[in-house]
C-alpha cells in the first residue's frame, strides 16, 4: 500500500468517525481483525504473562481450557506460590475463597492483556465511543481513537477506561489505560510483535513510552478443535 493510498483510507475513516461512527460496527471490525470469527474453534490457550517494571518482575503461566471452563495457574517466580492451582470458572461466585479470588483476579487481568481486542466486541456492558483520527500518545503517527468505558459497578476493577488507537485495518497501535475512568492516563503502551497464532491475532509485547515498563507474552499456544 502506498503512502497516498494509506492517507486516503484514513481520511475516509475519519469522516464517519467525526460524525459519530457506529460503535457496534467499529467494535465488530476490531474483533474480526483479531480473530473473533475463529474463537468458537479455540479449545485451549497456554501463555505466560511477563512484567518488568523497575525492580518488580512478574511471570505467571496459564492453561485456560476454554471449552471445559477450567484454568490452571502457576507463579513462575514465587516459591511455594509456584505450585499449580486449578479451578473452574463456574466456582467463582459472589464470595469466593480469598485464594481463589486473588488468582482469578490475576487471570482476568492477564487474559485481558492477551485478548483485549476481542473483549472490545464481547463486552457489551462497556460503552464504546468512536472519535476521529488523533495523534498517538507515544512517538509519532496517528490512529482512530476508540474509547472503551466499563461500568462503575461489577468486576474486579469497576469504572476502568481504555483509549485504543487503531489503524485502517482496525489493528491496535497503542492504548491508554485510565484507572477508574479518570481523565489522566494511568499507563500508555505500544502494541508490538503482533502475530497470528491459530485463528487469533495476538499482540505479544507492550512498552511504555520511556521503556521503564514492559509487558510481554511468551509460550503462547492456541489449541483448536481437530488439533
């Protein structure tokens, strides 16, 4: 695609966005770009979520048996906590045991990093607002801004908001996390090393603007029906 063609496409996208592009259409296009049409074939996901922020280091491994609705967690760093823990998602009710609650909280956090683009389409309780093309929060470039605002009640972190910046193919370039929906950014990162794994497109590396915070996925495997 030439630069002229890319600019023309962006201009075409910006016109309906500025006039209030249909949010359902945009969230559907983002979901499809990341493989939502193939999600029904996914039986199991394996991945390790890694974080490096100053001296803090996180390395958590997960096996998510999607069809069976079970999850196995292992802390790859922390001593006795490194023993595998398996639970059913059906066991997480309103008042789960503290250990289960803490692990499930981490599971939700980590798989949202892995599959956020799909959650844009899945999470119909979240409000999606489409804006026009804007400057990226990190470095140079532009992208269409799509804000995903979660309800003020429910979940582990109610009220959180995310501003994602997408290219003409609806691939996420960067995002901004705003804790509790506050106006100021809590964290902004790139979406790097996006790769097709099974039917899914997954961003496997995220970096803050100054490089002081880095998140990445290793050992990502997607098992589908028939594998």
